[in-house]
């Protein structure tokens, strides 16, 4: 592997750092010298003792992975940029670089996740699976190692053994496909994989996230497979409100598992218990007590011998103070609304990879925050905002007050994108825009208005 460090594929992709290695491949960080961005490159490594048929089968599998993932355009699925062949005839997949850990790495570091956090990740994985299923693709190998994390963003990767509708199977009959601990009972029995198969694997992944171990165990692969096909999962101790959701997904019969809509509703209920940033309410003024309005006290009678003109001056001065006080109170109310909106905007934040660049007050007390973001975090550029826009849209759906996000609309020849956002509680978000500001090496801007 050290011999490949610094290698340049097709005079374009320079390998800079190995990110991970499995039995049949290595994933590298690479620099795309043509577009000036960081990418991930998956290298297929085959044992030297394979015969020609076996080598052709593994090469075809990598090709299938690239083509399956390339059919999918979703912020929760790692984007495939290219499939290239090096001078020695080895295939390489060039894909989006996700600067983070896998869920398996996170669990190894933290042990377990809280049920609400696991449910929030499960919602993102579910969205990615639904997009794949609608495209006629069943992943067949969902597990914590194939879920990449960029902050709180989850992305599904590794479609190497995906079942693609309309294509011939690559694997010989009777061969074992998938990771045993995360295989559904129908896979163990050699039956065709369906969307329900991926949902079973999602249940096993969520089980592992909250319990720190897979739902079925055994001293050998055969024992694990028998347990999956015939036994109930080990009792859950940490799942809390997530337990009935996971148990439903781990139903032996695919027809007994919840569909995507029911699962989304159940996961949303568990994820909604996750504490979010509390927005400070604007200060309120106590209301007067109920009942007849109290009559204002009568002005005191002028003291004997003092001219009435002094009383008139005092009354006039009081009137001026009342008018000035009304204006002052009005200004304070406006400032209070602005301050509340500003704090709401700060609590909302921005997607990973964006930093606050400017904050300004707009009419009606709204706050406009402009964030600057490097497109490489999103897999896009200033000349192709599509990936960045999708990351922003996906992030907005996770903001607690947002009830729906409209389809992003391109304007100004694609250099500006807008999104309609509906919010049912504070903070109110409006006028979401993603703007290009320069060449592909420069940042893009995200503008949010709150209030």
C-alpha cells in the first residue's frame, strides 16, 4: 500500500493518505488536481491466487457498485464522481470525501448512542434507503461500517453487493452475500432481497447503536445465521422508546415489518425527544388585573398662593413624557423582537462546513445571517452548487421548527438557489439562499433570514 502513496491516476487524482482497508480494497484520500478538491478513491485489491473468473467477478462487482451509486442523487448517499481504470488494469471508484467517522468507528469510541440520537440517524438512513428503493436498488449490506458520519449528517455507502432491478446477478447460487450479523432471515435462507431486507438491516444497525452489539451472536458464522433464522434477538437494555421500533424491524417475516412511512413516523417520535437549543422568548410585560379599569388619580389641587401656570406646565411636561415613553416602548419592543430573532438564528446555526460571515438586521426585526462554506465539505463547487444545495436542504429538514422544505429552485443561471421553508413554531425561517461567489476553489454563501 505504501508503494501507491503519491500515485496519480489518469494524470488527475493524486493519492495522499489511506483512509481504510478491507479484505478486498483500500479507500484513499486523493486530490483532484483538475478541480482542486479532495475526493475519496476506492481501490480494488485482489489476492494473487484468484483465477481469471474470480478476478472478473470482483471487478464486475466494483463496476456494479459504481453504477448503482451513480444512479442515486441524494444527500444521504455518498456521491460517485467517476469510475477509472489505472494503467495496470485495476478499477478505481472516485467518490465524495466524507471527512468523518463511520458509525462503527463512533460506536467503538463511544460505546452506545442515546435512543433519540440513534433515531435521528435512523431517519437519515431511512431516507437514503427509500431513495435507493425507488430507483430499483436494494443495498443488501447495510451495517454501521457502511454508514459514514459528517457531524450529525449520515451517509450511506458501499453498494458493492447491491441488487439492481433489471440486471443479472453476479454471484453464484448458494454464495453468501452480506455481513452475517446484519443479514435478514430471508437472506440467510437464500431468498431474494427486497426493500424489507434493508429495513431489517436498519433495525440491526439501530440495535447495535443503542446496545453496543449486534442483535444476534454466535461462536461462528453458522451459529449467527442459525440464530437470525430461528431465535429472538438478545434482550435490549438501553433502547427505551426505540425498543418497539427495532423489534418491529427485526420481525422474521418481511411482511410483518413496518413500511417506510410507518417507520418514519415512529422514528420521528423518538427523535423528537432529543433536546434542542432552547430559544429565549422575548420579554413580556405583565397584563393589568382583570376588572373595571382604575380611574387615574386626580391631579393635586394647586397649593394656595401658587400660580395655576405651574400646574399647566407640569401637565404639558407629563404629556411630552408619555408620548416620548410610547415611542421608547415601541423601539424597545422592536429591539426585543430583533434580539429574540438574533438568538434564534444563532441557535439554529448552519450545516457542517459553514461558518458565520455576516449578520445584519432587516426590516420587521428579521435577522439575516450569511454563512461562508467551502464546497468540498458538500462535494460541490462554486460552479456546481447542486451537492451543496442538497446538503443545505437536508440540514433544514433536521431543524426542529421546520415542518417542510420545498424543492430547491435555481436562478441566475444556477449561481443562486432558493428554497421555500415552512415553519410551524419559532424560530421562523425564510428566504433561504445558496449563492456562488467565485471560481471552484472559493466559498459559497448560505443566507438565512429568521423572524
